[in-house]
């Protein structure tokens, strides 16, 4: 019911009605106290890695979770199941942790203060190497398996998305909350080498898993299929990591200091994400609020917005309050799932389940979001990919996620980098959905939009899963 009130509050503003009481309700519903920002003393330097992600996403666009997924699905033709996608993330993180820990040990023996190329390269070569001698193709060579051929264009395309860089960042965050001894910092060239190695291993596994799925006439790559592909390329990886952890990670509840560091890291991730959005979309110096209001009127709500400056401010304020409230609900749902799984951080599978619980949807091959799929055809809502993408360009969803993490209890579980992408996307989808429903309410109610019992009943009957 609370979500219906917010939709009607925004509908009031779209129609130019007095929305003061609605804004007051929104403020009261979302009133929270924020923790003070955590210390940025991470123990392990994160700036080179965050800078690499920022540079990549500034140059190639900060791909949303759905866009990255669709690209991964189309790389070789067979889409991944949700479980396979989560397994891919887990395996990449395991591999990064293994390589980084071994390189750190080598560097420590030398008395080095950071991991340089000469420390990490030999460890990578024990796992994978690249033969670039053939034009247009990379031969990915593994010690215990036949080489895998990957088109160079596919490798270049895959590298344009920060899959591997997030995996490296996830390892850093794991150490923050687990209490393990920090690894030595990675020099920028070491980050590049780890990134490329992780990319080609993941691509090679996708090639094998795609081939196996086709041979077995399976319509998607399963979790077991993907794990089998990794096992063929890197036999015993999972078993070796399970038996011995060379850095002595401690699987306990996150300490207050560890959580504070992880929260500060998430703040940095959000800030770099916002910078990348502004750079790529050339928003610097432009009136972002004015552009957002135009998009709300033209694309999201599809309803004229009041020309009164005060009403427009109320519109943005109400939208922001509601996104913050939804982000808190979403984070709380994901937290519960992470606790049930015994995880120190919210993982991608838990974030996906939480998002589907609060805003059930299906995303088609065009990345359009289909909401309320169980209702009659004329009551379903499709959020077009270009509308969702343009809404994300403003970064509002990331700001709401940051607000939610600071407003959450001090012992709440925070998302890892992959889960953060999923949660942020869910918030953005909800924002477009809220505005779309508000536009419908404004149009159907005419010039006088009032909160009436019929509005409550009609809203709940039309969209029973809206929260």
C-alpha cells in the first residue's frame, strides 16, 4: 500500500496539484539516520583498481547488469542460467584469490612492498597463457587441457566490461570482512595481467560450455555444465582452494572494523560509478535535474510535468525518497538471504533472489523489462530498455543504494561488487516502474488527482505485487 501512496504522490505533482502532504508522508516513511562515513584506511590499496574500473566504464559505458548478461549470452550463442552465472562469478573470484595470494607470497619472500609483474606473471603462466601468433584469433593454452581458440574480437569485447576487475575487487572486499591478513597491493601492470588472465579463462570456459550445451541440445548453459568446463581447463581448482587457503582467511562474522572498511569501499565504488556516468554521457556542466524532469515527462511517466519550479523540486524529492525507501527494503531482503546462507557479504545469487522477490520481472532478448507478468495482457507493464538505460545514466539508483547501506543497522551485511550491480539495477527498474504507474494514475484521474479509497483498491487490484 505504501508504494501506491508514493505513486499517487508523484501523480499529484505530474498534474500540478499540491503535493505537500504527499511529500511529508514520503519523508516520514523514509526518515532514517545515517552512519558517519567509514574510514578510508582499507589496509589494502584499492585506488589503482577503482581507477581502472572508472577508466574502463568512462570509455566504454558503465554497462548495467542486464546488458552485461545479455552480452555474455550472445558471445557464443547459448545463454547462461542464473545459477551458471553465479557459479561463473564464484569461480572467477576463487581463481583471482589463488593467483593473488601466490604472487603475494613470492613478493613477500623478495621483501617487496607491492606485487609487480615479475611476481604475478609466473603464477599466471602456471595456469594459462595466450598465443597471439594467428591473425584474428587467440589460442588460450592450458597446461592440462587442449588449447581453446577465442576470436580476438570476442576477447576485446569481453574486456570492455569490468567482469574481471570486479572479481579482483570482490577478493579485496572479502579480506576486509573476513579478518584474513591483507595481501600485498597490486601494481597497475599486475592488475592488467590478472584481468587479462581471468578474462581468457572465463571466455575459454564459455566456449567449452557452449559447445557441450549444443551437443546435448540444451537451451542454456547449466551450473553443472559451466563448472565442468572450468574443471576441464583447471582441474582441481575448487578442491585445492577448499583444502588450503594460503592467506589464512577466517570465516566469522564481519568485525565492526571490517564492515566499516567494506562500507567505505562501497562508497568509493558508487562515487567512481557516478563519475564514469557523467564522463561517458557528457553530463558535466549540464542541468541534470532539468534533463531528468524532461525524461520523466517524455519517456518514463509519459505525462506532462507541472511547469512550476517548486512542483518539479517536489517531484524529484519524492522520487528520491521513494527510491531510498525501496533500496532499504531490497537491501534488507538480500541481507536475510545472505544470513540464511552464512555469507559474510551479499552474493550475486542472493541479490538476484531479493530483486525478484520485491520486483518480479522477466528481461527479454532486447533487455526490455516485463513486470506483472501474471496479470492480464492490458495490465502488464513493459519497461523499454532505452528508458531504463537513460534513467540509469543519472546514477540516482546508485545514490539510493549508498543511502540504504548507511541507513541500515551497523551489523547488516553489505553487497559484494557483483551483488551491488544487481541491487542497483533493481532500484533503477523500480524507479522507472513507479514513474510509469504514476503517469497512468495521473492520466486516468484527470485534472484533479486525490487520494481516495477507490485509488487504493484500484491500485492494489491492478498491481497486487507492488510494494
